[in-house]
């Protein structure tokens, strides 16, 4: 709010000065409103770059920006980071205290410093999209993330990860209308492809091609490539598993390894996928238990599958997910 107020004051002063100088020069008034010093195509994106200050750790930049500008609550941010709500609340307080104690100035960064902040900005946009895509009644966040992604691509057209992120969001959003049916989550294999947005898939693939032409090999480009393969029929599960392996190498994320396990199960059988799942330390992550329940169900181990689904149900926050898990449990019973 302080940043906005100061910018408004500066703009008023600038406009008054311009008007006075214009009258002195006898320039037609129609030309007075053509000046704009900002290089940003989107003022909200400008504020995101401003808030992602490199004096803070990247996680703190992302969390604080999501809380201040992204419209996410502390519990939602905690879920995104896979930490307890109390832990995230403490992180936010520490970040605010550091800003106050160090007197960190929140100014719009000049063009040459934008690449230093791009990793945090991309994470902010990605997590805004992810919260909206999750299906918890926050679909407006998807539109906001896509708008920010397009503005980023306009601002930084030579950054492959920017195009990779936009491609991934477009390819995933193309399937959003088919993800829920009768208030229940629909898994990818069961979705009606007629409800997918073909134009959005094509637009996502154009962005992916742009990222690859820029020699992009980062995590967002790889995720976009995976999303593009998921739009094919039949899906190439060996290739998807290989791309997830590369993504694990880039991110060292157990959540990505869980996704690789799903692809491996499709390519090599549920036993191979379950071997990966059982080696992951994600006990409070609902998707691990849901995945484990599905693999155990396919293997005919009904009792263990029920226990896994029940654990996933205990951890689920979204009603559509809960209904799917309840149906799976009912089918096993």
C-alpha cells in the first residue's frame, strides 16, 4: 500500500510538471498523456518483482509475496510448501521482521536486475496457479496466474523458463473443465477428452516450442513437456517417466519422485511403482497415500489399499478429492 501510494504521488507530480512544461512549450494537450516510464506490461507483475527482494531467502520471498499480493491465505501457502501452518506463519513473521530491521527498500528493480529475481517470481506465479487448479473454489487464481504468465512472456521474451511455465499452465488449464464431474475429482485416465480445450493445448505447445528453441532445459520446460505428452493418445509412459527422472535430477524433490513412480507403474507395472513409493518420506502428503492405495488395489492387496486410502482421506482438504477417495474405499469394501 505504501508503494502504491508513493507511486501515485510521483505520478501526480510528474503529470503536473509535464502539463506545466507542455503549456510553456505550447504543445497540444492531446500529447500530454503519452508518457509512461514503466517497462512492465502489468502493474501487478511489477509489484511481484518489487516484493521478491533478493535480500530474503527465495522461500521467504515467495511465501511473503503469495501472502501479500497473491491472495493466498497462510494455510494455503503452508500446504503449497508442505509444512505445518504454524511453521509457515513463523516464516512470514521472520521475513517481515527482517525487512523492518534491515530497512530493506522495496523499489521496482531496474531492467538489468530482473533476471536475479526471476526464479522467485516464477515460483509465485506457479503456486498461484497451482492453488487455483487444485479445485478448492479458487478458479480466479488460475486466470490471474495465466495473466501474469503472459505478461512475463511479454516482459522477458528470451527467458525459456518463462515460456516453459506459461506452456505448462496452458496445457494443464486446458484439462480443467474435465477434472471434476458431479462434484468428484476425475483422474486423468477417466477424463472426457471432448471437454479439453484444444485451442489452449495448441497455444501451450507453441509456448513450449518457443522455450525449446531458446534451448530451455529447466524444470518448468520439462514440466511443460510432460504436460504436452499427457495430451497425446496413447500416452508414451516410458518417455514421461524419463522426463520425470530428469525433473527429479533438477529439483531433488520427493513429490516429483512420486509422480515418476506413477509413470513407472504405468510403464512397468504397479510393483515397480510401489517400490519407489515405499521409499519416499512423505507421510503427511495425501497424494502419496492415495497413490499407494491405487497401486495396492491394482495388486489385489485390498486390506492395505483400504488403509492407504483412509490415510489419504484423513489428510484431504478438497471436497472433490474426498468424494473420490470415499468411492474408492466403498468399492474396496
